[in-house]
């Protein structure tokens, strides 16, 4: 497991909602292996994009140390 910063952890939590909404459309009982390549890629791309956006928001709120 990678040691996450507090900011990274917060960004991961922030990316869960969009991914969870899509998983609801697939069905929570659906195994990852049952999804199409396009569906899996959508989940991954959404998670990465949401993570990036959350990290950018966190960085924008941070104080500049100089």
C-alpha cells in the first residue's frame, strides 16, 4: 500500500461519488470481470479525473509558503 498524504486521501474520497453513481447503473453485484472494456475504462478515467480535480481544489485552497 502506498503512503498517501492527507490531501491525496481527501481527493480519493472526493472521487468516490461519481464512480459510485456509475456503479449503481451497472449494479453493485456486477463483477469487474463482467464489465466491458469501455465500462472499466470509464470507471478508471472518471476516478483519475475526479482525483485530479480534487487535488487542484485542495492546492488552490492551500496557503503559499512564501
